[in-house]
C-alpha cells in the first residue's frame, strides 16, 4: 500500500464516520423534539 492510498483510505473512513455521527445526531434531535 502506498502513502497516497493509505491517506485516501483514512479519509474515506472519516467521511463514513462523520456521516454516521450526523445521522445519529439527527435521530437524537428528532426524538428530543418529538417528546
């Protein structure tokens, strides 16, 4: 694995993680507002 590929892979993981966090946060917000 080259350095460039490694960087790309970690960027991809960061993107997935942030999307997941946003999704969870959105769910939490809708539950908070709903109750």
